[in-house]
C-alpha cells in the first residue's frame, strides 16, 4: 500500500470526494506539489551554479598562489605587535661632565 500521494493521486481524490473541505484540501496538496517541483528545480540550478563558481574560484587561486602567499606573509607581519619601547625625551642629566 502506498504511504503518499502524487499530485495526480490528489487530483483523483478531489474528483471522488464531494465535500468542499476535501476539494479545498486536494487543491492545496496539488499546489504544494507544484511548488515543490519548482523548488527542486531551482535548488538543482543553484547547486550547479555554485559548483561552477567554486571551480572558477579554485582555478583563480591556483593561478595566483605566489601572490596569495606573499599577501598572507604581509598580513602575518602586520599582526605582530609593534615594538613599544621608547627612548627618553629631553636633555641628558645622566651624562658625565
């Protein structure tokens, strides 16, 4: 025995059942099937586009690996703390006469 309806089964059930509630429910089920089909198609398209984009980006990174390595090195240098030791300002009193 099947556990789910297809959209065609929902249309057939709407033809058999005569109450307004049953017909409205069947119409709603058919609309859900249509929306699901659209969403599945959009998901497949988005997935294909994302994979193509990932391949292009990966290829672009591979072509510029040396430049990226240099940028990473410069960023690491910028992240290092600065030398904060200061020289004293003013006239030197501690000099020998």
